[in-house]
C-alpha cells in the first residue's frame, strides 16, 4: 500500500494537513494548486507541486491522471471542487475521486459530478457533537484511535496469498491471543460490502479478503506481518 | 421591660433562627418562584379548590346542596384560602429584619431606639400589598357566606392564568393611549348623558334619573344599543347621531391601540413562552448560531421541541430556521442576561457554540461558565490557536471541523475499508455502533469477570473498559468489573439493549 500515488488538488486549510499526513504514511503525493501562494507553500514543504489553471482541460489532461490511485479535491473554494470533479470525470470517467464538501447541496452536486466519496465537513462535525453528547467516553477514545499514530487504533489489512488465515472460519481464530480484535471484514465470497463481526454471520476467510482490526498500533503492525505467514 | 425591648428581643430571636428563615424562604419560593418544583403542586391544589367551589356555587343555584358540600365550601376552602392570604402577607416583607436594622442604626447614631418607626414602615408595606388588586381578590375570595362574593374565587384563577397576566402587561405598555381614550369616553358619556337628561327627562318615560341617562349614553357610544332606552325628541336623536359617530371612531381607535400593542409585544411574549417551556425540562440543549453545522446537527439529532433551543442573532437566519420548523429565537447568546433566563440551576444545560466566529464562541463559553460551572459547553473552533483559549475559558469539549474532516479524508484515502467501518460507527448507521455500558454503584455486573460475560452470544464485540480515566483495551479475561466502569462494546442497538436488559442496575 505504501507506494500508492495520490493527486491532491488544493493546498489550503485542508490540503496542507492532509498532504503532510499522507506523506508521513508513506504515500506519494503530488499537489496541484491554482493559487500561486498555495503552490509556493507546497514547494516549500517539499512536495512535488504544479501550478495550473484548473479551468483548462488541456492542462488537466497533461497531469497523467490515470497514473494515480486516487484523486483528492480539497480546494478551499467548494465551487472549484464541484467544477474540478466534473471536468475530471468528463475526461477520465473511471477516476476514484475523493472530495470535500461544506453543505448538503454541495455534497449532492459532487455526487452528481461523479465523486466516488464525498466527505461533508459539517456532517462529520455534527456527528462528532452528537457522539460527544451520547457517548462521551467512546467518542474521546475514538478520536484518539483515529488521530493517533500510536496507542490504540484501527487498521485494515488484506489477507495475503498463502496466509495461515486462508480457509479458516472467522470464529476459529482467537484474535485476542494476538492482542488485537477483529472488528469486521469484507468477504468477497459473500458480497462486496463491509460487515461487522457482530452481524453474527460466519465468514470463511480467503486470501484477498480485507479484515479490519483494532488494537495497539504495535500489535497491529506485528499482526499484519504475521498473517502473511503460512503457519505459526 | 418596655414594649421596645420586647419587640426587639422577639425580632432578634426570629432573625437569628435559621428554621424561621428557612420556612419563610420556602413559602416565598412556593408563591413566587416558577422554577420551584413544589409550586406546581401547590398551584394545582389551589386551582382544584377554586373549581370545586365554583361548581358548588353554580350547582346551588338550582338544586339543594348536601351538608358536606356546604361544609367543605364554607370551612375547608375558606380556611385554606385564608391561610394562603396570611402567608402571602407574611412573606411579603420581613418585619424582624427591619426592626433589627433600625436598632443598629439607632445604636450607631447613639439615639434611643424606638420600635414604632420600623414597625410602622413594615406594616405600611404590608398595607400596600393588601391594596394591590390580586391581594384584594384573595381577601374577598376567603369569605364564602355572602354568595355573590364567591365569584371572586373565579377571579383568583387570574393569578394562575399566565396569558391574562401577559395581556395586562402588554396593555400596560399602552397605558397613556388607553388612558387618553378612557378620558375622552368619560367626557363624551358625561356631556351627552347630561344633555339627554336635560332634553328628555320630562318627555321620555324611560329616562327617570341621571343614571339612566349615563347608561343610555354608554350603551349608545359603545354601539351596543340595547334599545331599552331610546331618544324620542329631535334634539335627543341629533345627540345620538353624534355619539354614534364618535363611538365608531373611538372603538376603532381602541382596537388599533390594542392590536398595535400586541403586534409589538407578540415576539417577546412568544419567546418567553418558548423559554418557559424549555425550562420545565430537566435537561436541554442551547444551540448558539444557526449555520451549516447546527443544521446538520439538528437533522441528525431529531430532537423534541422542548429539548433544545437555538439562539441566533441574525434575523434572516432566525426566519429561515422558523420555516424549517425549529425552535429558534433571536437573541445574542453572549449576553449574560440571555443565558440567565434559562433554568441553569436545576436543569442539566448543555451549550453548543456552533458559530463560525471563534471569538464569539469564546465569549459565549465564558458567559456560560461564569453563570454556572454546571453548564456543559461544547464548542467549535475554526483556528487551532483558539483551542487553548477555549480550554482556558472552560469549554468541556472543543472540536475543530477542519481537523475532523481532514482526519476523515486521510482515513478515507489510506484505509478505505476502515473508513466505512468508522463512518458507520460514527454516524450511527443501523449496522453497528460503539456503545457505552455504564456500570453503576449497584449493578449486577459488579464482581463478574469478563470471561463470564458471553459477549459473543449477545453478538457484541467487547473492546475494553474505561476505568478511572484510563482505557484498558482488551483486558485479560479474568478482569473483574468494578463500580463506575464503562464498558465499550461494538454491536447493533438491539443487542446492546438486550444485554442491558439482562444485566442492569439493582434497585
């Protein structure tokens, strides 16, 4: 996963921290900025950045969009995000675009424009408040889980070919033994969607399935390495 | 020992007695404090007495009443009303304190102390209270033996009819206009009454006295016109025509005055109603600012009308919120007197500062915390430099929308599957969520080990225990549950509910 390439549009209040976070996680990020100031910031922070006019289809085409695994639209002006998403999907219909939105209307437009994943700033914040009110402890912990690079966190991992997990039933393996908890998984035999273990279904783990585990980051890393082994 | 010393010693004794003060304060509270929990029951009792008494009064007109009803009406109701009246009179002011104060003043000045002056002053205050309309009604409502006087018991209800109080309030704002109108009315009734009396007393068989003449004038000017007295001479009819015209003018003037008084005050009255309604709840939210975030939050929460109130400064946004059907009033939440209108002493109040302007959020946080530390404040911050300031101001939770969303985007890119899981957990979709199971002081779970709890059978995923501020992730199987533990589990709502039904607080 570490070699994934991300094309990031916008280096403002969202783009900057996201780019830095992705870089820390070992992603290859290329920044595209329309604003010259943002472009200079990106360069100063050591990113491979380009400064183009996003309303110009030709310069978009020159970006070699197919080379990238994901395209992220997080420009400060929401109108640009919608416009950009639309231009990009018109040029390359199969792009995986993640976009930010700041209202329900924009979310709707981004979806129409073809963004695969739209994250609404106020929706996630409102959810956070809801959770603070109803589940204060869990929220505080979740915040830590999500934000921290150490301590307890979630991690998703793909079961590699030849793993000892291959062919086993999901309840056959004592995950707690490895100090991790199995939260859920994507079982490609059944359907495409993510399912929590608490749904009560039996899953046969196969290579290629994706499991989401929870635990200390260290233990998760160890476990991730462990599952590539054939036997224990 | 002179009379002065006796009064002084009695006053001293009362003044220093804490029980006396406690009782007096309690009674005063029950009479006047809307937030007092017992006031409701006291009011209902009085209202019940009034209605039964009125019922007996009406029933009596046609049918003989049994003796016990009469007894109830004459003795029980009257005694309770009498007691109430005396108590109201008692708590109106504090005689003992006045005596003591005057004694201290006298000592300070080195002049001889006389109990007469403070007592006179205090009693005068009580007398002033006795001549207020509501006190007079209360007094008259006590005496039941003269039947028509019992009608005053109906009037006693006025004290409990808030709308009438508000009506009077609104009208009293237009005192000047209404008074002018009344003077004009008196003037016209007086002159036309005199005129008709002089002109028609001899020829009109229906006009026998000046009272008849005034009565006719008022009936005519009000455009009611019973017709029992009507002018018979040309002169009399000319006067009638004039007062009919002036009557119409006056009624329309009066109507417009009252209507304008109401339209001016309507918003305020409505606001007051909303706040009173919400104050009856023992826990509610005050949402400051009606913007994108508030909208999203409200959409998510599905709150009942009396569980929240939105305060917004901008009238346009207020209107927009009203159109959406939310409880919203135009107020500036950063003003102390605005937040003080809410029942912050008895209810669990949570203030959500969702305004886009950080400085305002800080100000509201400070205002709320300065009123009471019990108020919980959750605030939004747009700039990371504000987080520290908000913490300093005492905010219980601070969240930065940009940070939250940046995190989510980061996860959506790096771990798309987990994003789905997390999104479900965070947004509370039907599949599964994180739940907290609070172990109270007397819970069946206390003393049980994790091993003994068959989470898998309940289709729950046990994550860990939050104990004394630290989180124990996936604790050893032999961990014993203690009071105040909070267990975190992932699962569907029904599973958690079932689990909590099987393991719950005792007593």
